[in-house]
């Protein structure tokens, strides 16, 4: 019994490490930790459910790999792409396998990891304040982090603690919610705010269409439109300070990912709409290579020529980029429309959760459905599962495994009563 408990603690610690390591922004380290964890925790049995997700990402990877044999790309970019396109597969396996090893305290493992991330984030903000004696939007995001999808997931789970059957004391529950809320807000991430809204609506069950859900969604949409109109009319400026700078980012958000004409000589237009600029060049350069390139992409090691050098968040000037902000565009570059189809299939699988009579399983289903919808936004803005800072794949793999365990335990309990 003691050995089982010791192993559980070890696997919980390993889960936390796997979730935390991407925040160091060293993908080689993330890949090593995740790959090692997959090997250490490898299972002798996998469900059809998890294999469907893995198969989709594997087809994207294999398609890009086969195409690369017919191109002549840089060797370093080739192997880097293999590592990047393998990331969602590793993440899903890490989460899935660790959930099977933990045995109990599943949600505790998720929640405490999220709280640890939030506490670290707040400590970093405090240290940054001591360093600069001021906190602006740019300083806050550059030195303290741009987003944290994981914290939003844990915040939602705690907000709906009854649905997830969490038995914390009120003091502990409220303390965790406060820490996670404060930390999440200070990322000032538009994507995280959208994620919170989508997951909240999903957990409430409003994406199951009926008269009530349609009314609520339409009402909420009207509130968002009115709010955005107010911000647009207030006309916050790009050079604004503090909250004005954040409101400016909200003002340009609906246009930024979809703009089709960008003046690259105008630095404001170029910077504000850089994601669209990447997408335009990707479509132009991939389609220029012909039908085969459109269908199957340009393979491992392929890059997009920006036509100029730009300064990246990694602190270097680059002109040829192998990875884009947009996950759909990145997959299109590497494995064409075939890859896009299977990336969309992953989203479809998340949206098609089988209804359950087990309340906790149904709550997890709603969370996964919300994730599917959020991945449309996440892939468009931040590469979804492929972003090197992302750890959602671990959480999704964990939840899928946890669901299976709950269903199996319920089935065993029913059999014993017969």
C-alpha cells in the first residue's frame, strides 16, 4: 500500500513537471521531458478513443515526412519540424498514461498544478515590479508571460466545483479561485478571456441547442457586440498606456487575423496585422508550387519567406520562418489540405462526446466540447497544440483517460450489484 501511494505521488509530481516545463520556453527540454515521460509510463493498452486523436496527428506528421523526401530543405529545420509535429502526440500520451498511473486524486493533481503555476506567475510579476518599479502592459506580457490556457481550465473547474464533485472547504476553494483569477487576469490575454467565456458557456450546457441555450447565446453575443462597439467608439490609441493599450488590442482583434491587404512598409499596419501577413504569404507561396503542394504541403523543413527580417520574441532576426502563429497555416505549409482535414477532425472528435448518465463524466464532456470550440480560436491565433509553450494536449489526454476510468469503475459497480 505504501509503495502504491509513493508511486502515485511520483506520477503526480511528474505530471506537474510536464505541465510546467513548457513555460521555460526551451522546446528541446520540453521534448526531452515529455518523450522520457512517455517511455517511463508507457501502457500496454490504449482505447480506440485516444488512438483516434493520435492517428490524426500522426497522419499530419507522416504526410509532411513523406513530402520532405521530394524536397531539399535545411537539415536543422527538418529535424526541428519532426519534433514540433510530434508534440501533440507526446502531450496526449503523457496525460493519458499518467492518469492511468495516478489511480486516485485525479482532479487534485490538475488543480494543484494550476495553482502552482498561478503562484509562480504572481511571484514573477512581483519581482518584475521590483526591477522596473512600474508595470505596463508591454512589460507585464514580455517579462511575465503572454497567456496561460491551463490556469483558465483549472479556474473553470473550480468555478463549477459541484459539477466536478470537488470537496474543498469554502476557504480553500475561494483562495484558489482568487489566486487563479488574479493571475489569469494579469496575463491580459484576449485569447484567455475568449477561452474563459467559451468554457463557461460549455460547462453550463448552452452549446446543446434548445430554446433556452439559443436565447442565452444570442443575449451574450449582443452584450459582446455592444461592449466591442463601446470600445471601438472610445477609440483607444496604439500609443496608449496601461488599460488603454489593452483596449487597443481588443479594438483591432476582430480585424487582425483576417485582414487581406497589409502595407508592410507601414510599421504600425505591419505589426498590428502580422498574423494576417503570415497567412497571406503562406497561401501565396504554397499555392504557387502547384496542386501537389496544395494537397500535401511542402513537407518537413519548409519555410515561408517574409521578404524582410523581423525581430522575434526569441531575440533574433529571421526572414525564413518554419513555424507560423496560425496552426492551420502551419499544418497547411507542412502537409497541405490533407493535414488541415485531420486537424479539423481532431476538433470534430472533441465536439462529438458521447452523452453519459454519470454526472462527472458529462461535466468532462462539456469541458472537452468547449475545448474543441476554443481550439478553432487557439489554432488561428496561437498554433493550438503545436505551440511550444502549450500544454493543453497533456490536460486533454488526462481528461480522456480519466473519463474512461470513471466509466469503467461505474460499470464494475453496476456488475457487482447484479
